[in-house]
């Protein structure tokens, strides 16, 4: 697995913080990888109404402060496509 790191929450102050990467070795092309707080039961239930999660999926929370890092990761993944 090859992960390209795009950053953490700028207000986190160190480790154990929301972060975003691009997995460049994913079988179907680049994928975003997020680290964030696990959503609480109420949020998970609300999300499940729109899109029930598979057994290997989870709802996570990422601060909007991560928007710049997420945009950069999305742009890099889209620009490279499967060649990243």
C-alpha cells in the first residue's frame, strides 16, 4: 500500500487528529483514506436511512477545517486516475 499524505486538521495541535491520504495502489484506482472521529449512534442511524453501510463501512466525522487538504487529495487523485 502506498499512501500519499495530504495533511491533518490545522487546529489539531499534534497527533491523534483528523487526516487525509490518497491510496495510490487501490485495485480500482486511487482512493481517499480518512482518519476522523467515529460517528455516534444517532448520526450512524441517520446516515443509514440514506445509505445503509456494508459490514466493512463506517460513518466518520471530519471537520470542515480539513476542506483544503481534502480538495488537494481529491484533485491529485482525479488528475492521476489509475496512474497515480
